[in-house]
C-alpha cells in the first residue's frame, strides 16, 4: 500500500509539473517571441501522448480568450452604436464637404499647374546647376591631369624625353591618384610604362646614331684637335726662337741670314694664322652633337637603368676602339694613310675625354686609362710593323712629325705618351737607315759623274763659289793668278755639301722629340759617323774596286780623301753650331771621318799598287824572247822600253800624292817587275836558255836599273830603288862573268859578291843554260875546237850543278 501510495504521489507530482510546463509554453507562444523551437521541443520531449494533452490545453486557452473577447465586445457595443449614429448624422455634411474639397482641389490644381510647371523648371535648372557645378569641380580636378598628359605628348613629339619622364613622374605621383576612379586615368596609367619603353628605345636609337656619327666624324675631330695642337706648338716655338736672339749666331753668315729670314717669315705666318683662326677654334662640341648621350644617360638614370646604359656605352666604344685601331693594309704607302689613322684615334679619345669631363660616371679616368693603354700597345705594334715597310726617308720624317703631333695632342688631353717617344727612337734608327740608303745612292751618283781631275777656276767668282761649298785653304794656291786649278776634283765639295745636308736631314728628325741639346748633338754625331764609316766608306771602297777606275782616278781619289779628311773638323764645328754644344764637353762624341778617309786612302793606295802590278804583268805577257838566240840584239827589248815609259808617265802623275805613297808605289812596281823578270827566267815551262838570251835579258835589266837610278819619284836615298833589282843583277852577273868558283867559295859569307843568289835559283837557271848549250853544240859541229871547248864547259857546268845540288840538298836537310 505504501509503495502504491508513493507511486500515486509521484504521478500526481509529475502531472502537476507537466501542467506547469504546458502553461509556460502557452505563455511563451502568446508572447510572440521567436523562435519557438525550444518551447515546442520541451513540449514534445515527454511521453507519446504529450501532444494530445498540449492540444487540449491549447484549446482550453483559446476558449478562455474567446470568452474574454466576447465580454470586451459586449462592453463596448453601445459606444460603437453611438459612433455609427454620429457618423450617419455627419454623412451628408461629409458629402458636401467632399464636393467642396473636390471643387477646391480642382480649382487649386488648375491654378497650380503653371506653378508646378515653373517649379519643375526650377527643379530642373537646379539639378542642371548642381550637375554643372559637379562637372566643373570634376573637370577642375581632371584638367591638370589632361594638361600634364598633353604636355607629355608635346614633349614626346619634340623629343624632350628627359622632361617627358619628369612629367610622367609628376602624373603618377601627384595628379593621377586624384582622379584614379575615371577610366581615362586607367588608360593613362596603362600607357605610361609603354611611353617609358618607347623613350628608352628612342633614346637608345639616338645613342646608336650618335655612336655611328662619331665613328664617321672621329677623323675630322682628330684632325681638328691635331691642327690646333700643331698651331699652338708652332706659335710657342716661333715665340721662343724670336726671343732667343743668340740662336745659331756661330753658324756661317750666309746660312744665318737664310735661317733668320725663314724664322721671320715663319713667325709672321704663324701670327697671321693665329689671328685668322682665333675666332674659328673648333671643339668636339662644335663638330659633334653630344645631346643624345646626355639625354640617354639622364633617361636611363631616371629609369633606374644607369648601370645598364654605362655598360652598353663602354662596350660599344670598346668595339669602336678596336675598329679605329685596325689600320688599312696600304697605310704605309702614303702619309695620308697615317694621317687618317692618327686622326681617327685622336678623335676617338677626344670624344672620350669630353664625355669624361661633362658626365658623371658614364666613363671614368680608370676606364679611359685602361682603354688608352690597350690602344697604345696596339698603336705601337702597328707603327712598328708598317714603318718597317717605309723606304722613303721623307715619308718616315712625315710619320715622325705625325707621331709627335699625335703625342702632343693626346698629352694635352692628359694621356701618357712616353712610350710613343720611346718608339720614335726606334723609328729614328730606321729613318737613319733610309737616309743612309738614299745618301748611298747620292754618293754613287756623285762618284759616277766626277771626272777625277782638279777643279779649274777661271776667276775670283768661281773660286769663291767653290770655297763657299767646301772649306779649302791653301796660301800657296791663293798667291797664284787666275786661271788656276784646285787639287781636289768636283766630287769633294759635292760630298761635303751632301754630308751637311745629311746632318740637316738627321736634325729634322731630332727636332720636337723633347730631348736636350746634348742628346741631339750626340744623335747627330752618331748618325754622321754611320754615314762616314759605313755609307761613304762603302761607296769609296766600291769605287776603288771598279774596273774602269784607272791609276789617274785612284791618284785623284787619294787626293780627294785627303781633303775630305781635313774637312772633318769643319763638320764637327758645323754640328756644334747647330746644337750650341761645345766640342770641349766631356760627353761630346768625335767624328770618325779621319779613320774612314784613311782606310779609303789606304785601299786606293793598295789598288794603285795592284793596278801597277797588273799593268806590269800585261807588258810582261807581251814579252817575246827568243830563248835560243846566239847573240843579243844589242839593245833593250821593245816591250820593256814601253813599260819603262809607261812607268815614267805614271809616276809623273804621282807628284800630287804624299811622298811616301809615291815612293811606295814606285818601289812596289820595281819589286814586282824584278820578281816578274825572275819568274820569267825560272818558268818551269822554259826548258833551255842560250847565253845570247841571257845577254839580251841582261840588257833589259840594265834598262830597269837605269830607270831606277833616274829617280822617277823623288825622295829615295842613294841607290835604294836599285836594290829592287839586286837579286836579278847578281844572278845575271854570275852567268855573264861565269864566276862560279867565287860563288861557291864565298857562299854563306856576309861579304859574298853573290850574296842574293839562292843556290836553287842558280841551279834551275844553270840547268836551263846547260840544256841550251847542249842544243847549241849539236847545231854548231863544224869546228872541232869548238866542240872541245863546249865539252870542257859542259863538264864544268856538270861539276857546278853537282855542287849546287849538294848545297840545295844540304839546305833542305838543314831546314
């Protein structure tokens, strides 16, 4: 029971709690608070019949509300009826009022139509005014943008690209952000990068045109720069020479006057040229428009691509430098080829120097120095190669002058040029070689045209003309009356003048080399020494060796070289006067002309001896002895008399030679004649000689001795010249007197009468005589006593031959 009662109590409690839940749900539903999902879910989450119970509660609630509404309506019904009654009463009045209102409204509408129209017009005008104001405001905001864009287009059209970039920058940063909502602004924003690229392309195209332009005009730029440098140098040199009143004062008077007049004319022309060109000085800016470079540099700098532009510019200029430094194959043929080559290089570096000074960072001093060092190495290599082909000294001199102007011009722009002046010293050696070749030809022509006879002078004027060309002094000759002859031939003053011209030509190269007077003096002396010791010496040696040069010509050559040797001191004075360097200076070199002319003279003397001997040999070759003759003709042979006459006339020509030369020539000729006659006797092909031939030969030797004793050349002491024939004389005396016993007895003694007779020589000749006697005995067998005497003589000869052989054998064994 207790459990049952507890169960009922629980159900009762749950039922009451359930009713409370339904009440709350209904209260929430009536409150119209949404959402109702939570409330309804709490209703339906209970037992399965909860829905029915809830619906019952809901119906009960609805019935309660209906009863309340009915009560409310009943309470207010009388008031409603009263209100309806009142409304019915005013119904008629309302209709009248409606008619009146309608009429009033109609009449008001009719009266307000015009006002409405005007009001609408006013409204429309106000709207337009507001729109106009808005448009004006917007246009005022957009107008600066449009003006700037128009300005940009105009700048683009007139190629003011740098200004255009600045305008773009203002558009982007200042103007376009204000009107960025408009479509045209977007279009502008899209076009600006394209315009920038277009500007870059156009400026790069202009730069390429500029590079091509300066490549074409670099030679003109360089030529103008070199001309200005040369004019400046000429002007400075002229002023220096004008101020240096002592310049060249010690030179010959005639030369002084010529040089002074030339200096005055040069100075006058220089001043005139300076005045003429003073207002016409052209620079690189005058010849080339550099604005494309400036524009392109500024444009790329503004666009942030300055480094790209610098690298491109330097790369292109390096390529152009390689093209400029590449010479033409025929450049060495004309001076114009070198001039154009140098002008292009100068023009290139003048442009680079201008770019260096007017731009910041486009090129640097390090870059230009590196480019110049590369170019200088190439230039030196090119000049070494092409100058080696130059064989004309005038062309080499022109090349030197061009190199000097080229170096001075670039030095004025700050480029180091010491290596170029070092190269000039190499070219100077080549220039001297070409000069030596040229003067070698001149010397040969002078020697070929010379008549090798003393210079005749008919009057004082001709004499002064000669001594004005050659420093000749001879007091004895000055005392003689005209006409007279100078001892040297015409080639001597010509050679002397050509040596001076060579010095002038060598001096031309030494000028403008920035060297001291001492160095120039040393260079002149060295080149002159080369001319004397190599070129002139070689020409003299070749002249002396020529077959057509006879004894007379050789004698004149010796005289000429003597006078040229004496003139060497005047050449040294001439060089000293040019360079203003005293010969007393320690380092001053001396001219080697003395040794040169001495060597030439010795060679001529030797050639005289040789030609005399050859002439003697020619006479000996026509000798026609009858070696079997029984008796002599009683007079000397014809060939020998002709030979002696030739020697007499020849030695008469030697009167102008130095005494020792003539004496040596005469002694050499006599010795050679003696040896030739001796060889004729001892010739191996000559098998036998008769005593008549010995007698004839003795007559010829006597004539030779008479010639030697006649003193054909003065200066011999006693019988010195006759000693040339002593060997022949003793040998012939031995056979003529047949004094063999004395010869054999005194042989080897210093007091021997036949001291100069060699046993082998005597044996050879005796054997030939013996064979001749045998042959003669066979032919002359008429008288018996002759045969007996011949037999006795032959026995004696055989005995002497045996003794001579024993002497010869003893000499060979002793040897």
